[in-house]
């Protein structure tokens, strides 16, 4: 049995849209490139044809992987998130005890992490260290730069 992939509704829709685009637009582009290369003659020495066929193989692999992911998705519902502790889809305000800076992150599934949007993966070192902690507790997180300590200031549901 396959492992589930947890996504938000938005993350699921984004993956579904990407898959639909690959199946329709990208497949058509590659089919056109193959047809164009085929018209140029001898296929055994046609680099354009070989490149287009290779691209087609990679595309089909990517489509297969996305199909598999989407068939194993469990969609997370923010309205059912428990804010008594840090978990997926919670927004957590923390204080870095070394630098004394307040930071706010939303804990998301790995596929949706984006540091620019302040969304960190639950499987990242910081995300993993924060998971399960409650307001007032301190999390020790081992990072490549050493051990960091964060005090949990607030936990809320992400929008």
C-alpha cells in the first residue's frame, strides 16, 4: 500500500492543474516536435528526433509520477486543525532565543513548502522540531549551523 501524500486543497489543485497541462499542452508540443523531426529524413541519425523522443519519455515519466501522487493524496482541512499544539496547517509564532527575534511560520506538507511565503515543511529540521510543541514550550532544533532554541509564543490556524 502506498504512503499518503498530505496536501492542502490549494496544493492539490495546483498539482492537478500541472498534470492537466502536461497531458494536454506539453504532450501536444512534443508530438509536434517529433513529427517535425520525422519529416527531416533518416531517423537513425536525426538528433532532433532522438531529443524529442527522450523528452517525450521524461514527460510520460513525470505524468506517471504526478498521477501516482494524486491518487494517494489526503486533503487537509484547516477547519479541523487542533491549535493546542503545533501541527500541519498551523501558523506558529516563535522567538529565536539566541537572536531574540520573533518569527512566524506556517507548517505545511513538504510539497508545499516555500520559505518566501513563510511556509516551512513539517519534515524540515525547524518544522520537525516544532511539531507537537505547545505554547510556552521551548523547541531545540538541530540545524546545519548548530542547535537553535525557539520558544513557542502562539499557535493559530493558517488561512
